[in-house]
């Protein structure tokens, strides 16, 4: 009887070790994909639902309603021409660190950095399905933009004392259906969002750069406006033809206090 019992105990240890190895590998996959781009609360939610979200080392593509936010610095090209590289990098890192923290504080996900631009998403990777939850995501995105304006005002005061460049920014926000999941190869995977709302948010950020917005110009689409109506001071800009789109889009400007 001893050999069978030893074999049973050995197989039990092996299975337990294998399960633990799989758990560690899946956790590493989640952390590699999301990294420092989400809050611990969101990371824990992803880990909790990992059996529904993970397949063969990838976060499965999911269709959901989310709010996308794009930011960009005004006249950044001229700043790069007038600033030495070392100072520019320190200055830009100050800006990126501050703005990224505001996104995380509002439970957003940082999708990517593109030069001086930031793309963030609210309502992923755990889908919001109830209208109240989707409205909360939209409000969080707009609140994030307003907080960014306040932070940039503070940073400008600090930079002025340090004789560094001062700057204004533009923000575009759009709400709608997106597909979220991991994209790339096994050697390099990124968690990202694709969909029409991404394009609309990007176009709103770059729309009519002569339209004044003070230190932070915030433009939102009709869907976002419907979710945040009455919560922020806004003004209807008009039905405009955004680049690359056939149908006009109603856009609104959110004003920062």
C-alpha cells in the first residue's frame, strides 16, 4: 500500500504546485498588461474576474460603453525648439506624472502616452452596464479634465518661478461603444481600446485650435453631454464636421472655474 500512497501524495503536490504556477503566471500577465496604468482597485477587480477575462495569456476583447479622454499640450512643438533636451524631459515628466495621477485618482485607465499627449479611458476593463454607472464614468472623465486644468495652473506658477516653459492644454472627451482588450504579439502585448469614440475624442481635442478655452479647453461630444448635463458649466458649440467623419457631431465646451 505504501507505493500507491506515496504516488498519490506526490501527484497531489505536483498538481498543487502546477496550479500555483498558473496563478503566478496569470497574475504576471495581468500586471504586465496593466502595469502602473490602473489603480490597485481596478487591478484587483481584473484579478477577481480573471477566469472570464483571460484566455491563452491575453485579455479577451470585450465590447463595452466607455468614455475616452485625449489631452494635448498647446504649442508643444515651439516649446521643444526653444528648450534644451534635458530641461524638456524633466519638464514633460513633471507634467505627465501630475496628469497621470489625476487620471488614476478618478479611476481611469491610462491607455497610452503619445509624445506630449495622453489617452485615458473611464469604464474599463470591468464593463459598466447600468446607465448610472456609464454616467458616472462620463462624469469622472470630465471631472478629470477639470482637475487637470487646476493642476496645470498650479504647475505653471511653479514653472514660472523655475524659469521653465508655461503652457495651456486641450482635452477631447467622447462616450460610446469601444472594444477593449490586449493587442500585439506574445513578445509585446498592450491593453488598449479601439472604436469610433476613440477617434471622436482625438478629433475633438484637435478641433479648431483657434477656439479659446483658457488654460484648458475641454470639448465633449453629445453622448458625454447627455450623461453630465447639469453637473458642469457647458456651452453648445455647434454641429460640426470632424475630420474623417461623414456625419456631423454635436459638440459642447466645458468651462473650468
